[in-house]
C-alpha cells in the first residue's frame, strides 16, 4: 500500500487553554482536515510537505492571535518501519473516508434511476442531482487533500465519480429531450 514514505514530519502541539472555546474547535477541525495523526491530546504528526507547512503556519498565527499556543517542530523519522506504520495509520483513516463515499454513491445512481423511471427527468431534478454530485466532488477533494500516500480506494472513488457524472449527463439529456417534446426546450 505504501511506497516511499516521508522521512521529514511535522510534530504539532497546540494548546487553547484560556482562549475562546471556538478556537479549540477551529484548531481541531483544521488539524483533522489536514489528516493529522494524533499521538496524544493536543499533539499530532503530519508529513512535512509545503502545503501542510503553510496551513500550519496560518493556523499557528490564528492560535497565537486568539490567545492560544502552538508549536510546529520539524522532525525526522529515521526508522523505516516506523515511517511505514505512520503512513499506514494515515492511509487507513483516508481509506475509511473513501469507503464511506463508495457506500453513499449508490444512492445517487438510485435517485437518477428512480426519477427517470417515474418520468421525472426534468430541469429541477437535474439541478438537484448536479448539487448532489458537486457535494460528492467537494467531499472527495477534501479527502484527496489529506491522502498523502495514495490510498488504493482513491482510484475507485474517482472512477465512480466519473461514472456518476456520465449518468447525470444522460439524465440531463433525457430532461432536455423531454422538454423539447413539450415544446419548452432550450433555444437552439
């Protein structure tokens, strides 16, 4: 599953004691959004990559401005087995997220099929389905941002999103054809 794994990592320690309670939630959400691997409360690891380091720098500024403390220490994990274990733990979390997307995508296809079978391939349904597909794409983009070690399910999820886009295009074509038959189609 894991090929070459980063030697350099970022050890992050954040304390929001004495700051507004909303800061604690902001820090937690940001670190989870980056895919942080918690070692213990308020201490986590992330691969040392430029986008991650930038995001942590911005977060650190916010934490300090709002009365908290945050430290980011650059470390090297020399032991290859330990690096592989860290990568496996981060990858497992991402795989779980990708699996959830794969669990939910069938409902998208089922909705298109149901609406088409009911003869409801109409513009309003196309818009609703476009919004649903965009939510899936946005969700997957967030997962991909923390998929540091190319989790195997990522390719399958992207293929299913492509299949969903193709199904939506077919549904949209049916809606357009239906409106054309009703004399209410799009201008030529």
